[in-house]
């Protein structure tokens, strides 16, 4: 299963996986408007991969099959202060 990966110039660390190069017909208009002009990153053969850097391979394949695209969002920011407070409370 081949797919094409584009990055957003508007949203940092946001990527869009689609089945065919420059075919955004399955991607909702509102998503494309928010995503901005897609910039080509790479082509990937998902069948030759066992994992992806920041996305679940099985979820990417399922989304491509079911809806024709997969949106990879950046990981949530770490809240080190909350983690520290929780650690302090657990020690009390």
C-alpha cells in the first residue's frame, strides 16, 4: 500500500497521508483550509514498513482504506509542572 505524505506549513508537526499524489478529493474542504497548502514530504510503501515514527501503522492503513486520508497531529505538549506536582503529592 503506497501513500504520499504532506506537511502543513500552517500547523507545525502536522502531516496528511493520502493514497495518491496531489489527489485531495477525499480530504474534507474544512480540513484542507485549516491545513494550508500541503508540502510534499515523501512517498511510503506501508507494506514494507513495520512501524512509523509518530503514527500507528495499523491506524494509518485503516484510515487510508476507510476514508482515503490520515491526519497526523503533533504530540501533546508535556506539562512538567503538573507531573512534578503529582510526584510530590504521591510522596506525601
